[in-house]
């Protein structure tokens, strides 16, 4: 697991003003000391999303989302904490040096940066070829015929690979890349066994992998080009309609979803993904306004791709071709999608149409009509089986049930599986129990080990604990005093609350520096960070250390009252004899004295939200 030193995280937090960062995603409107906008994490008409520049935090009072600048980037981009630090560090031109990295790790990191730079140069080169060179006229005509304008080509950085053997290779040389980097990029193919000679420092013979093809850049989640897919223009030159980059340090075919970098927000808003087969289908749909679209790098989903998709949506609509190949692709995708407990539907296109042709001929409304009438996969399968000649016979329905059972075994969610079983059994006129018997015999589909996404629970904090957390992060004197207390059995009745308070008190942070507090809270679990963000947005009251002392005495009082209750209950227990009961009396008296010695409660004059 990569580890970024705390000093670097603090530096990144200090260099990225939360208003500036969020403002690059959508506009914020200033209202007094706060900034407001419509919340990007749920649908709303009245803005409840606020950004506090002074505290460097955001909070939505509609859906409850909140946290630091790191948390915003994590939630908005759907990336982890380390990735958010890297992204913000790059924005602030801060170089990250990760702790415990070996020399080979640095070499690998440097190679990755070089390959990203080379792919960025290649994407620009291909795009320039498409837009300006006479040799790309056929490619421009093809895109125009498919309804892809120059503006669309620019937005997706569509390009053209010249019909030569060395255009990309020579471009890479001009930009200062060496043989090892050029070959590692996958942009070229090595002739014969010359790849083995690289260790001998001999110049290998290699040539451009992509020639006379329309080039579609493949991007990662951060919109960085990591590979290409090239479509042939002259079918007689190559039997392969599409040629993709080979797997490299940057690109693993089964771990990337085409278009995800552009579609993320629409996927989250719609909570559903429309899955297209090809790049042109996806681009046409996206540019027509149907933007919750993605495409696998192939015809079927892998486990990893399904796991990625689960981060954004609850429902997947497969929009593969209505031919036999499309149906098989849908079936191959099922185990992985169902393994993530995604609801899967099938949208069929009219005969002879695909999303691209349907949208160009009849408009996006016609495509959406097919999407909106998509059928649940299991209903779709039953309807397909019903077309078979012997479906209505007992043997036919049993065969259909067995086929469905193979897919249902992939569903791990008990409630969802039960609902699917009951629906399928009813449609096939079988008893649910008989259907479950078939499930036991059906082969278990392989699923991703990391299939479930754990949702953070809401942390409930009582008033006293809220004040302790608040003061520990806002007032240095209160923090030092609370750190000196012996916590022992205090707060044992609230383990989650105590665990959070201990994290706060043990943290190496400077409460006088907002960025230091912000960097710390971003390392917590989402529910913990959310709870603290709500507290930290509030003003510090007068005499905060006095409030901290009162809260500590309140915890002492609770502990003594709990012990007193236990002692009295034990004293009345029939299991003890008289001598044992009398032996408890001195401690009961001592507890009463300690309670009497505590200062009377002085509740703060203001309340924390």
C-alpha cells in the first residue's frame, strides 16, 4: 500500500483552497462567508451544498455529504485517498515522494510518467493528422458520414494514424523518447525476435502498430490517455476491424471502461449505466445527450469492470446487438454484473440498427424509448426460452429453469436473490422450493472477491462527545488538557465514539492550522469525517477549556453512576450472602463521595448542531 508522508499531505492541503478546487468542477455562489451550489451528490432544486472557506470544508444539509477538500475529490471523482492527494498535488505542482519506496519503485513510477507523456503526445499527433492532413480525407469523410463533427472529434480527441510504418516512431524520437519507452508504450510492434535484443543495447527494428486507422484514445478515470483503439478504413488491408493497444504498464484491457472519464457524473446522477458495444455508439449517444453510457474493452464485462461500475450505479442496461453474438456477450457479462448485485436489464435495438444508426436516423428519443422499455434480464431470458418449440412442456420449463439457475447463483445479496427466484419460479410455473433445489445443483459462477461495497454507517454522537471532539480540534489548550486525562474505562458504553475521540487526540496535528486539521480528517472513514465536518463549521465559544473540563467531569459522573448502579444491583442479588453484601458497602460509600465531590454540571450556553 503506498504511503505518503504526513508533511506532504499537509502541504497539499495547504496549497489547495477548497473553494478554488470545487470551483473547477462547478460554479459556486458566494453568500456571506459561505459559498453555495446545488449539491453534486444528490438531486435537488434548492441549493443546500455549502463550502466554508475559513474551515476549508464542504457540507450538504440535504444528503449529509461533507468533509475536506480531499473528501470532495474522493467522492466526486470516485477515487481513493491516495489518488486524491496525488491529483491535488499535481494541481499545486507539488512532487510526492512516497515513503518506503525502493529504487525499482522509483524507476517504475518514472517509466509510468514517461509513458503517460508519450500517449499524450501520440493523441495530439493523431488528432492533428485527422484535422489537417490531406491523407486523412477518407477518415474525415467517414466520421462526417457517422455524424461525428469536428467539435466532437476535438472533444474526444479522435485522430488518424497515417498510412506509414514510422510516423509515430519518428514523432516519439523528436519528442525525446527512447527505444525502451517507445516499445513499452505498445504504440509500435517489434519485428521478429528483435525485442530480445534490447538488453544488448542494439537498435531494434520496430514499426507503427496503427496505420491508416481512425484512432480513439482510451482514457483512465483521470482523463489521461493510456491506450488507443484503431478502426480500419479499408477492410481489404486488414481482416481486423479494430486493433487495440496491447496490455502495458498503463493499460489492462479488462480493467478499463471506455468513456468512464466523461460519463462519471451522469452515471452517478442516473444511478444506471447504458452499456454500448463500440466507441462510435457511445460517442454518438453521449453527444446526443444520453450521457450515462460506457463500453467495455471487448464484448463482455470482466469482474474488475463490473466492480468499477458498482461504484457508480445500481442498474446496468446492456445495449448489445440483437444478433446471436450480442446475446452471447450479454450472457458472458452476467455472472460478473450479478456478482456485484447490480440489476441487469436488456435493451434490444430494432432489427439492423445499433445505437449510433438509430440516433442518427430517428434521434435520441428513439434510442431512449428502447432504453426505457428495457426488460429485466431474467424476464428477457424467459421470453427467449418461451420461443423454443418445447417450452410449454415440463421438460422445456425445467431446461429454462436450469439455464436461469446458472445466473442466479451469481447473486450474493440474499434479498435480491430471493426476489429473482420467486419471480422466475412464478413465470415458469414452478414452486419456489423446487427452483431452489435446482440452484444447489447449478454451477457456481466465479465472482470478484471484492464484490461488496460497504456503506459507511452514520455515527451518532451525544452532546458531551460532540463538545469533546469539537474542542480537541479547535482549541489548543483544551486539546492539551484532554490529552493529559486518563481515559481508561471512560466512554466504554460508546466504543465507536471513543474510538473516534482517541483518533483525534492521538493525531499529530496543529489545531491552529486549518490545512493540518483538514488533512487529518480526510484520513478518517467517510462517516467519521462527515460527523467532524458538521462540528468544525461552528464558531468557537468563549472559555473553551472550561467547557472541556465540564465535559470531562460529566464523563466521570457517568462512569461513577454506572458503577454505583452495578454495585447496588449486586448488593440486592440473591446469589450473595449477607457477609458479601456488607463487603460492598465501603465502595458504595466511596462512589457516593466521589460523585458529591464533582463540580455541578454547567451545560454550555450554546448548542452544537
